[in-house]
């Protein structure tokens, strides 16, 4: 069932005018016509080119897996008490319920004839449908429609297709919606563009640029992409310079815990940006790997005391519930306001299971998914059968006790939606505690005291005194989601700022942090600057710190070494010594 509404839902818009020439030319796979005949009982299949499953060298896939309750959650709302952690508890403490693992097993033959519950190596390692492994596709489709996005406004709701991760999903989205352009073969007026945040995930830029797309940066604030003001979305589109090519019709955005800035868009900001996209007929590609990692503890008194503006992380107050308080507490996707069907959402298991899974899915209106399916049929075909089967068995579990398989639950059943949501809540709790640990240390170390001596000579005596100045070396906003802290280095307060180019001073600091005793590697903001102009103008002022990758006990020590490294760098006032650092 799709979300009820006060008025009859309308079908999504026909956006086929945005399909690329290649995408329009793609036809449905002719082999697909045969699939319905494969299921006829007793039929001898001499038509397909399928190897015999009994000759696959794998008899089972087995693993020891965590139970959903392994990690403690944090409260779903500011000031909440459910799942709170005692002071000093490790960020990776296991939950009290049951930290022991379960034994997962995918059999070679499941013995069930229900294709939507048939999880075994016979089917998973065989050629399959481009939409995804049927049991896992069915589970994720229902989860996307009923739990993640229960209030999508257009008629009959969205469709999904499985991908080999978000990068694969974005690549297919670009191929579906954009034509390649070459200066040697086509006039500039035919060049298409891609709207992105001014600091963005560079894989998207590196995917789009070789296709000839013009990268068009949009200004940001502490919440993320700006709708209004100079450099905002409305300003860029309203004053589009046609000498740069066609006005862009595609926008790529990461809206929760944005990479690299950790910004999180409120529902109100989404509505403002979406309305502009409606006006200018823009398709939104929403890449949301950090959606579950929203941190409510940064909202409220603890942030207000630091004089930061309280964010508008409003969630949908009306409409149908997801069935889970954790999911209901999250800022909803662009899909929740997608009246037109112009949102293509990318999801991934990279941050919730493991990056090496190379497994994710796209959610969008059916006509867009159909075009992406045509690409999948002749490219990746489907994600790895090994990965799909083990994730399916983990979440769904065996059809019955005689199936031969074992799911990820303690009793041999699958986690089901309830277990999956509990796992996501536990992951959020773990990362939220890490974030607070890092930010607490950064907060306490961003100032250095400078002493300036003054002298006054009298007729017979000389008096001297010191004035202590509090100098801010860096600033940052506590992340409201994601895995990163985006630190702005206040280079203008360094003693050598007037004597060394800011770009070189920033690079010298980066090098200084990598040396003993600091030994901290951070990502310079130039790596995430959407264009070279942004990198040269202000990208060098920023560093991205990730609190996710290192072990829990190292979050604290590495954060302290970062602060100590900046402090010791601010003590360098010898120009010749700084030149030696730069080499």
C-alpha cells in the first residue's frame, strides 16, 4: 500500500525529454521474453545458455554474523533518554541484550519453489534478472516504499533496481539522463551541465567531467546547498550564461552528513530547492549513504551554549508512519516531497554493512528505473550473486525449517525489517558517540593564547606588562550527520600570514601534521572543491576529518594530536624554518 493523502495522487511527470540519445535508443532485452517459460513445471530448458548449478564448486556460504543488538543506540530526539550511554562508555560497547554472534548459512539448494523466498547458491550464482536477486529485491523494494519513504506523493509510488553501490548507481543515472559532449565534435551550445555543491563528493565530478559535462557549483551555508542569495540555486539558474552551454537539467547532491562538509538539509530547505527544480525542470540525484547517521544530540542546549544556530532538522509531522520511531525521527528524503517524480535516490550498503559488498539500490519513478534497467542488462547485469545471497539470507532468512539455510538471527531466522532497523540505530549510536568525542576535543583546543609585551619608560623607572590575546586557530560546526568534521583553518591569525601565501601556509600545516609527534593525516579541502577556481580561492582553508575509520580509542588520541599539531604550528614564527617545512 502507498501513503494515503487528502487528494488523489497524480502520476509522476513524463521526463523522457531528459533521456540521453543512447538511453532512448535502448530496447528491452530479448532474452527477457524467455524468463516466463523457465518457470513452467517440468519443462526441459534447452534454450538458455545457463551452466549447470550442480557443477558450481561452492556447496554453502557460511559466516559468523553479529546480532542486531550488538551496538547501543542513542536517543532518537534531543534530550531523549532511551538508549543513552553512561559517561565514559566505549563507543563500540556491545549492547547488554546479547553480544554473541549468529551462524549464517546459504545452502546450495533451498528446496522451496517460491522464487521470492528461494535463497540458495543454485539461483544466486546463476544468471539472473537485472532488477536484482528476487528475494533481496522484494525485501528492499518493500523497505523503501513502506518504511524509508512511506509518504511519496505520486501515484503508485516508486520502483527500485539493485546496483553495485552508489557510484555504479550514479554512473548509470548520468548515462540515462545526459549526453556526452566533445569540443572537437559538437558546438558549445549542446554541452550539458551538472549542478553540485561547491564542496562535493569528487567521484561524482570525476564521473561527469570525462563525459564533457560542465560542472556548475552552487553556494553552501552551514545547512548545505543554498536556495537563495548570490551563488544559490535560484541565482545560478535565473542568470544562466548560455555561452557556457545548455542550462543544466541535472543536480547531484548529498543531503545528510554531506561529504565533505557534514551539512544536513532541513525539510524546509529541501522544499525551497525542490520548488526551484520544478520551475527550471531539474532532475535531482540524491545520494544518501549517511541517511541513518543523523545525530539528534547536536540539537538543543549543548549547541546553543556554543552560540551556534539551532538547526531546523524538522521531520515530516504528517502522513503515514514508517512503523519505527528511529526512522520517523530522521529528516525525510527528497522523495517525501517529490510530487513530480523528478528525484533519483541512491542508497548503499557500504556504510551499513561494508564497502566491499558493492551493493546498493536506486529508488525513482518507474519510467526512470526502466531506462536504468536497460543499461544494467548490458553492463553489470546484476550485483554479485555471492553478496546478494548472503545479504538476503542475513536479512530475510530461510523459507522454513526444512530450507537448509540459516539467517542472521539467533534462532536461525533472518533479521527481518525490525532487526535491520535496530542494527541501523546501533550504528548511528556508535558513530554519534565517536563524533561527540572528537568534537569535544576540537572544541576545547581551537584557541591559543598569545602574549604581547609592552613597556613604558618614566623619568627613573621602566614598567612592562603583558597583554594576553585569545587567538582562534580554527572553527567548525558540530556535524548533524555523517562521518566527517569540516574544519576551517583561520590562517589569517597565524604569525606568518603576511609573509607566506595562504595556499603555501595551509600546505605547510598539512605537512606539519603528518610528522612526529603528531602523525595525523587529514584530507585538504582542495580535494573536494567542485572546480579549480574554488580550490584556489578558498578550498585550501578547509580540512576534512573522519571519525569513522580509526579504532575507537584512536579517535581521542588522534583528535588530541591534531589539536596539539595546530598549536605547535601556530608557535612557528620563523620564516626560514617555515620554508624548510615546505621543502
